[in-house]
């Protein structure tokens, strides 16, 4: 497990600011990437996914192709694509959903909006793919 030798850091994004414990390995990452990784960690905890089944693919560079998920959950149901959506444009989400439907056994999304939850459930029906959506309650405060 990564230690928090990088210390604590206040990071800010569109939703506000949060104080995070930051591992030394990611201390140089941008605020946006750190917030995304924190939301991804929160999603893993919400799902009850063991760390040994969770492989984070998100790093300091953001993949714009829509083909690489933030993480892969290698659980008993096979590999599931894992995405944290903190406000992607809907066309980008659609590309991701459709690609993951072809490439993974299923997909799980962490979102911050009940409206996005409903939209993803409709997309799941259209692509006939197993999609789980979890609403994230992230501890942001006004900056």
C-alpha cells in the first residue's frame, strides 16, 4: 500500500476544494488528476472491491480516446471497466460506454449527479450492456 509520505494537500477543481492525503508517488500530479484519483478510490470503497482486484489505469496523462478506463475491476464477474465521471461531455461518455460494452464484461460508473445516473441507465439499455452506476458524495467545500 502507498504511504502518505507526500503529506496533505488542498486540491481544487470545478466542484470546490478538498484536503487530501497524497502519496509521494502522485505528489506531482495536477489538482484535477488528484481529485479524479480520490473519486476513483471512493468508488472502490463504495463497491467493496478488494484492492488486489483493482487496477488503476489513470495516470498523470489523460486518455482522450475514450478507450482506456480509469481502472479495471478484475472481480468474479470478469473484467469490468471503471469510470469516474466528474462532468464529461455526453458525446464523450457515449463513446466510452459503447467501447467498454464491446471490450469488458461490464462497466461501473461513479457520478456526482442523479441526472447523469439516469442518463447512463438509458445508455445501458441502448447498448444492452451491464452497467452499474454509483452516486459519489465527495467532500468538496467552496474555495
